[in-house]
């Protein structure tokens, strides 16, 4: 197994997804299977090969650093599960 | 009157222009067809009849006053990955439950500005992750095609492909004239192939990604699924644009693709990659491929054997790059700014509970894989390695373009499969994209065009791969195949 139960729990925590102990055991085998399969790439000699950063040879566009929109706080917070006076409301973070 | 829903996009456009029928009549015919078929096919997750009829009435006014735009009054379906202003958009995920965008995707806006009418939002795999449309939180889409076995029609529900399964099923079942779709690893071409429709993924950067729910940003592209090659050409012209809001969209004139249709392939050099002759390819896929070769030769093209040596590494490299990008893109779904929230004891607990409840099994699996390959100590071994392999895959194509103008392959290794047949085995499902994924990895354009029926009477497609921004050649060559193969329309609307 490339991925053991402790690793599943660690990456689930990093990904902010709660997994039950039963799910963690199932994921152990599933993730190991996929990661074993992608190990096929080890057969490829990539010495001196540049990693791809873009598929189309265009340089990244730039524009003047100025404000181009704003004043849409209503729209920004409209879909929030909980909002108050244009603020997103979350559970208490600091005691 | 004849059944208006059977018209192609081009025929409907000409009929509206010649005032043979109105956009309201055309739109009402589609709305009635959707009402009858949707309980059986589940292609639409949100039909919008009132919205559609209001726009159709506006189109009829414009046509009457001589102010018609290029797609005036033509009813289309819109994949639920495209944000729609004031209309629920979910990417078919519970985590976007009730999300109503306050903006329109650029591709959508381009279509509505050209006069097209939206009939509703189309089903898809959750966040476009899947090859069978079985991961949608709204349930699977049913392929309108059925298999024939031992001379009798088999009632097993077939998948319409994925992720754009709502788009492919709706077009095949005459529930819209054409549909928007997106393709990250094959999500336009594979569903098109197994429903007898035409689908094109254009060159990366040809369509703006702005306002489309992101999956893997370096691979995602929008494109159409349509009934014919000509219809796909009409659609793509009006979907593509340069968009300052997407820094990867390309500032190049959009050609009149429709003008390319019918120009033929005399002297065109067609490459046949030997690495695509894989074990596990069905005899039928192989035979269809040979027919395609013969048709293009008969039309004056020359055929050449080529090699794309890194082909077999494209799929594993994809299953590192795509999950890595998806784990980053999907970090935004935190239960704070939009969509679902499951309250927890504290903020962290709220995040974890929300994401566990909101993401389906396949999405969770990919986010976890992506998180793993990007985590400390593994980045070089997985992600960087995959991006290097990607460079080699692109290099294979660059070499091929020295000797050929276009590449012909099957779109899928086999025809449509039944629901549940592959959903238990992630890797078997991933193999659906074996012929399409290389194209996304290299950013190239690819089109799938119907080429025949399997022994079970279900559609099979051929894929043409082009040089960057050479969609015109794809439309020319695809039309030659369509002319030779004929169109494959449903033998029977079994739900009617």
C-alpha cells in the first residue's frame, strides 16, 4: 500500500474533508491503486525535460494596476449561507 | 407541420430567416419534447420555459423588424457548469446547492448576444469529473440509444458518456438544436461519440473559461455538441472569443468555421498513430477506424503512419495533473461564501463537515489524490514529473506536424456501456478517455464525428486531432467523414 490509513487521515485533514474510519480504510485501497498505476511514469526518462507551464506559446498578459470594478458587495455576499451587513458570518474563531 | 425538433441548427436558422415558423413555435416544440423526455432521460437539471419563451418572443420581434442576429431565436441547452445570471448553477454538485450566479459566463453571453435562446441547464458529472454522467448529484443521464442483442432491443439503460452527458443526450434526443459542453480529458468528444453526435474541443485558449465552474484550469476548454459538423462549426464561431477576463484566452480572430465545411481534403496529409492500436480496443472500433482511413483517402487525402511514443503515459500523467489542479480549484468550496454549509463545532469542523457532505465520492477521491501529489515531499515525484511527461507528449505532436496536417483515431475504445458497468472501478472508467486525453495534455483541438454503428446498433465515433488553432482543417475533414458515413439518428424515441 502506497497510502496507509494514517496518510489518508493526514491528507483528508489537509483537504478539509471529514472522513469516517470506515471511509478511510476504503480510501486506503482506492488511492493506493491509483497511485500505483500512475507510477508507470517512472519508466519515462525526463532528464533535462522542462515541466510544461503552458500549452499555447503566449506570454501572460498584463494590464495597468488599477481598480476595474467594485461596489458590488450585495452581489458578492448574495449567495452566502450566512451574511450580515455585507460580511460573511462564520463560527467564532477567537475566544 | 413537420417535427421542428428534428431540424439541424443550420436548417432551423434558415427556416426562421425564411419565416417558415417562428422562434416561439420552435422553442415551444423543444419545451414540449423536454417535458415528455426528461422524466426518462434526465438530460436537463433545470428547464427554464418562461425564460426561453420570453427570449423567443424577443427574437421574433427582431426577425420581423429585420434586426436578426446570427443565431437569432435558436434554442440551445447549456451545461450546468456554465454560470447563468439569475439562474441556478450547481456543476451538478450538492456543494453548490442553491447557488444563483450574479453573472453570465463569457461563452454563454456570446451565444445570447448572438440571439440564441436558452432552454435550460443540462446535467453533467459532478464538477465535470466522470465519463458516464453517473456522478451527478441529480442522478444519471440515460443515453437515448439502446442496444440490440440477439435481434431484440435490450432495455438496459446505457450511459450517454461524460462529463457532458446531459449535452450529448439532449442533442441526440432532439431536446435542443445544440448544446454547450466542456472538455478536460474527453468530456465533449467521448459523450458525442457514444450518442452519435458531433463534438469539438477547440484549442486551449480559443474559448474563454470565465464564468465556467473550474475543474483543471490548464486543461479545461468549452466547445459545442451538435447534430452535424456544420452545426458544430456555427456554434464554435459564436462561442469563441478573446476575453480580457481570462488571461489564457487567445487574442486571435475567430474564423468563419462554417465556410470551411465542404472544402474537402484533397492533398491533406492524415496521420495514423500506431500507439493508438491498443489491446482492449474493440474489433468494431478498429474496423470503424479503417473505414475512416478509406473515406479520407477516397476524398483525396494521403494517409501516413506516424508515432506518438509517449501516448501510454498521457492518462497516468493526466490523473496527476487534473486532480492536483482540481484540489486547488475546489478549495474555494468552504461553506462560507456560497452553496452548502453544514455547521460544526468551530470553523475547521464546519469546513470539513461541509466538504464531506457536499462533494460526491469521485470528487472527494480526486481532491484527496490531488492533495497527496501536491503535498510536501511528493510534489517533485508526482506533479513535476507529470508536467515533464506532458512536455514530451506535446513534443510528440510537434514532431508529427512535420509530416502530417491532421491525425485520425477512434474517439473511444468501445461503444456505450450500461449504467453501473464501470462505476465500481475508477481505473476502468478512466480508460474511457485513453484516446482523448492526450489532446488536452497538449492543448490541441480535437473533434469527434459519428462514423458508424456497433453490432449492438449503438454509435461509434472517430476523432480528428489538429494543429493549434487549426479547427478549420478539422471541420473540413470531419465533413468528409459525415458525408461518407451519413448521419446516425435515433431509430426510435422509446419514451414517447
